[in-house]
């Protein structure tokens, strides 16, 4: 009797399992609609939802979040419709971005410095989210660069990036006897392998060969001042990114962390080999219906050589709005950028956004100690105001203008123009 009861229970549980499994929702077809330039085949290549797999809302959400991060996608959402039995059709609805983007960045200070960069990039070449383009920069001297980036070149997880740049600027170098101006040149060739681990994690690794040159721009009698030199270098680079951001047009929420590690070899004692690493922490949150609070914290360190050519710089267009163009250098940096963005006008394709920000940072002197971070001479604090003019159907079509004014150490002030959010 006991054996018969066990047998009956086993059969009943088996039947129940089969019936339960048979009721699980299965994807009959994945259909892409609304897209104009981005290829449907490419969207299906990226998506984990496929014909014949079990229907899972968490996978749907992950697919959509990944699509919304693509330069070619302005917005995306999914719909599920029952076909018959336990079979369902899934629709991914795509709103394309316009992705052939010209760009102009201009930055000035009250010291009458003026520099600009113009560029033209296609962020969705062949409808497959391949980025290709270049830039020209005028910062006293001429510079240009060409970039190719195909993160999904080989499959959904592996890609390639190739970059070339010929960068020339006027760089202040800070000796004990004072500041000396050099013409700085950097001609580099870079190749990177790209790997998407999953929807939140990715890595890059590669190598860059470059020629770095410093040429003295003024007559000097000080024997400590180096007249100039040319150095060949190799740079080994690794990047790890955790990205849990979610986008709804101009609004962003979530957390992102980007770790960048570099090892640079050298053929000269004037510019010795060094290691540099920094991590950018980004946090975004919605505030009410029209507000967005955004913050970026950068913490970075390099080899602490006592050299005037330290790698971390204090610069208008990189970290402190209004401070000037490369006004100091260090072998360590802690920088906080935080701002509140508020939508003043939002209709169809256009958004006007106001911006109140605070940029603050401190640096470790070359060859210095951690105590340098607390030295008042190294601390910069710059509050400011700005506006954002946003086209919601064009990728990165955010024209920004910010005015920052210093309340510490020098009291400089200036306008910073650019394309895209500052961070």
C-alpha cells in the first residue's frame, strides 16, 4: 500500500510539473519596429530575448535598458501580445536618434585665453552603432584626431577601437623658480579590445604608441629649465566600467563607476615611466518631475615623481569650470562636480534646462605627501550657473554654457561652452 501511494504521488507530481512547464510563456517572435536607421538585425543581435526562449520580464527590462544607452536610440520600450496557447509576440519599439553630429567646444577665462575644438562624428555607421569621425582643435596650435569604435564588431560581446591623434598645445610647466611655457606635442596610435561582460559590466584593454615632445617657447637663463626633448613611449591601458544608469530622454538615474589604469614606459629620464589610475564615480537621481541631481567624484593617483610634467592637471574643460586652461599639475587628484539640472521648458523635440553647479578639487604636488590635499594653495572651489539647450532626437545634442567663479585661491572666473553634459 505504501509503495502504491508513493508511486501515485510521484506520478501526480510529474503530471503537475509537466502541466506547469507547459503553461510557461514562450517567445514566438521578436519584432523590431519604429527604427529607421538602426538595423533590426543589429537590435536582435544585441537582445537576449530570442524566438523560443522563455518570456522573462527581467530580461526584457535589461534589453531595453541596454538599448537606451546606445547613441543611436533616443528612447525604447517593449510590448508583449499573446498569440495563441502559451506563445507570445514581443515588440521592441525604437525611437531613432540622429547620429551624424557636428560639435563645437569653446572655452575662455577672464585672462583672455581662447581655445576651441570642432568635430564631426557618425555614431551609428552602417546602422550598427559603429562610431567614426574626427576633430580639429585650435588651442594656439593646431591639433587633429581620427577615431573608430565598434563595440559589437565581432558579436554581442566583443569589439574593437582604433584611434589616432596629433595633439599640440601650449602647456605651462611649473618649476620651483616659476612657470615656463612649452609647446607640447603628442602623436599617438592606439588599439583597444572591447568586451561587454553583461548589461552592466564592460572592460577595455589595449596599447598605445606615442611620441611626446616639449619645446621651450621663451628665452630662459635658469639652468633648471629644460630646453626641450622628444620621447617615445608605450602606454598599456585597462578600463573597467560598471554601468547601472537608466535614461528617459534628458533625465538620468542610477550609478556608474569607471576605473582607468595606465602604465607608461619611457625612453628618457626627463619623462620617466609611471603608473596612473583614477576612478570616476557617477550618481544621478530624479528630483520631482523636472529636476535631476548629478554628481561625479574623481579620485586619482600616479607615481609620485618630483617632476614638473605631472599627469593630473587643473583645467577649465576637464574638471573645474572657470579656473582656466591648465593652471596647475599634480600626482594625485580628488575632484567633486555636483549640479542640479532643472527643466524650464520641454516640448516635443526641444528642452531648455537650467543648471546650478559646484566644482571643487584638490591636488597632491609632484613629490609631495597626502597632506597636500588639505593645503589651501591646492584647493579650488568654483560655484556657477549654466543652461542646457537640448535636442531630444539628436544624440548628445546638448549645447551647454556654464559660468564659474572662484571663491578660493586666485578668484578667476570664466565661461565654458561645449557639446554634451559636462559629465
